[in-house]
């Protein structure tokens, strides 16, 4: 039986470029909402939030630097194309996150709303990147590798690690903010779990 025509569709460089730009903007906006509300997420971004809150270092710089070591695994296990796209995505997210406070202001942003809406934004941004063979580094790289090599859903890996990192934040941020951050981590993981799984998406 011949393959479905949809299964033979592939992304063009324009498709990939649009996804990298849009996905990175979504992630950066979600991170900006989290930062404004005093929340954090999991994975490498969560570590960047923790260090930024504890030291007043730049969130964007911490995120970029902490993401770099994971690209060695990406290059060996996921290939040059995925690694280059992911490095571009990390650079874009870092750049947009650094610029965001200059162009976006939240006069009123309830932390509970920020946790859900920001989580959905980050989740959809990650989904756009993953579907175009890219990520924002760190746990996303490990999650994508495990899904491709072991069949473990990327969303499950992302959600599990995110919740653990957020719980570790109890030593830095107030318990209520940690609870709100857990809600955000679940929102991110839910988007990936429901929408990013083997066989769900036919584009390559």
C-alpha cells in the first residue's frame, strides 16, 4: 500500500524559519510573564530563573549559558540539523527575553493567570519548535532524544523534570509562587503531552 500523500510532505526552509521565529517569540513571552509574576518554570529555564532571582543576573544570559552544555548530546544523538536549529532557537529566545521588558509591560497580571497563560504560551512555542526539529536546549533536547530513541513521550519527560525543578525552588521563592509555578509547569507539559507524540504529526 502506498504512503499517504501527507506523509511525504516536508517542511521548507521558510516553514522552519517561521516556526523558529514564532516558537521563540511564544516561549520568550511566556517566560517574560513568568518573570513579571515572580514565577519560574522547569528544566534549564527554571535554573536560569532561580539564579536570576537569587543574584539579579540577567535571565536571558543565564538561560543562554546554561543551555549550551546540552548541545554536545544534541550533536551526537540528534544530528547537526537539529542542533543548529536549536542553537538558533536558544539565541532567539534569549534575545527576545532580554528585549521584552523594553517593549512589553504588564500593569496588572495575576500570578495564577500568568501561570496558566504563560505556560500555554511556552508549551505552544516548544511544540512549534519540536515539530520543526528544534528545541530550546536543555531538557527539551533530552526529551526529544528519548522520544525518538525510546518512544517515551517528550511531554512526560518535560513535565516530570519541570515539576521537580519547580519544587526545588522552595528555597528561593515563596511557597505560593512555587504552587503557581507548578501549575505553569503542568500547563506546559499538558500541551506537549497532548500534541507531541510519535505518529501524531506527519510533517518532517
